[in-house]
C-alpha cells in the first residue's frame, strides 16, 4: 500500500479527514504520515502541534501499513486487514 492507496482506503472506510494528515505537518490531534527530504517516512500522532509516538520507516509501504494501527486502536475504527 502506498500513500495514494491509503488515502483511498481511509476515505472508503469513512475515517474523518480531520483525524489524519497524509501530507505531514502538525495538525491538531491527528495521525500524520510525512515524507522527509532524507528519504524516510515518519508516522506520528500530532498532539497540540507536537509529534509524539513517532516511528520512522525506510519504505513507504511499511509506513502506510503501520499508519492504520493507531487508527484501529485509538479511534476504534473497524478497519479490516488488507
């Protein structure tokens, strides 16, 4: 799964767009997927403008797969495994 696939999947499952950002940044109280200039993928929870619980991935697919886990646990969405 890549970022585009992830965006389609989240939209299809009805996850509110204010619960996440797939373009990085520091939105309020949201899961974030960010790609850096150093060719790394970051997944973190943005809380009050600060990234917490950050994980770093070399592969986009791994980052996108991990991105779904906190949404399943923290927000209680029933998101089937892919």
